C-alpha cells in the first residue's frame, strides 16, 4: 500500500470511530458478520457434536470411544510412546517424523480410550489418554481389506466354520506404565464388554505378544500355551506356513506350570482367565520386536464369574 493510500485509509478509520459515527460503524460491522442466505432462502441449522460417548467410569478414569481424527491421533501418540519410545518396536522414517503408531487399519477401526480426569491437562487443555484398544468388527473388515490378524494367521477357515457368528478383532492394546494396574485393565475390559453387547458380537480374536523375537528363550511359556491352552479343533486357526514358529518346544511333563504362568505377559494371562483359547503356532514380528500368538475368545466360553462381575448388560461401571 502506498503512503498516500495508507494516510487516506487511516483518516477514514478515525472518522468512523468519532462518537457521532459509532452507530454507523456498528451497523457496518453487523453486516460484515451477517450470514448470507442461500438461493433457497432457507438457512440450515448447524448441528454441533455432542459430548463424547462414555462407556464407563471407575473413579477418575473414563473409558469411551475416540471421536474424530484428532482423538484417533491421541491414541496413535500413546501407542508410539509405549511401542516405540519405551518398547522394542523399530520405527521407520515416517513413524519417527509423525511420532505416531499408525497404519491403514486405523481409518476403519473404533478406538477405545481411557482418560484420566484427575491428571493435569495438556497445554491445549486436553486430559491425557492413558490406555487404548483398537476394535474392528467383522462387517467393517469385510467391507474393506479384512482383519489385521490375517497378516499373521489363517483365520478364514475359523470364520467360515462359524458363519452364523459375528467376530470382533482386538488389537494395539497399550497402557502407560504407571496405569498398568487392575483398575485400568478392568475399565478397558468393561469398555470392550459394553461394545460387544451393544453390537451383539459373538467371538473376539486378535494377536497377543511376548517381548522378544527368539522363540527358544520363550520355550517355557510357548510350550505351556501349546499344551494347556490350545484351541479345540472347532476354534483352531494356524499361523501362515511361511511365518509359523513351532510353539511345542518342551515336553508337557517337563513344564513347570507355576514358572510358565509367571513368564506369561499380563495381557495373555488375562485372556486365559476370561476363557480364551490359543491358536496353533506363533509368528515373529520383527518390526515390533515381538513373538505373537493368536487369541480366540468366544463369548460363550467366557467364564460366568466374569460376566457376572461386569454384568450381562455391562452395567457394573456404566456412566
């Protein structure tokens, strides 16, 4: 803008702000912000999103589904911190740059979040996400690229044998270290159980992991699962032959069950307590630095005492 134009613009602004012209200036401002009607002459109401849907509360902790892309990113940031920053996963350049654990399945999944209302908010005023689970329903998977689990295990026969049942894939489970306690895990499971009841799902499947990629160092717990928790034939699925690692690495009589249970990750132990089965064969995931086993958990096999604990209608920790 030239000096002469700037001077004239400044003079006009001073003139508008004189007391006798304030009314005119205000009216001009109103017209600036007045919405323009569409050609039809009808203004459509703006529907603002309601509060996030809560699935349960336990003290200051809340479990609910992520609402929108921003909240999914918060789950991905938590996963990055647990899997890559604190864990053994190996990040590629894109993951390091984004500082988020993400893949193509995130777009089609529901994401369970645990929020701590007693924690200090972030600079942006957000309460921290301290736990997450990724949920993928069968109808959604079949409308897209299938289940994530199919990358490691051949589950097609399992699903075909139970064509009258509805499957749910569980994955990307993680919790911040200081929240890895009974309360947080119970609230996550309450959220899953509520989701299962709401969508009338019948079977839960997914990969569960041991840290490390040397199956010989995991011989005791892998063998224990093979001999004591393998799925019956009707519920069995096998690791893809090209990736399959034998779980039967020790004779059954050589296994010390107490020692084996001690070496099981808490998540796998929790699945077994609920009534889950283990698939045939393990898979090495070099990116995440883990050895994965297949979890198969029919709702009909869940221990009655756990259903009573959470409530058949998922009412125990309902908000």
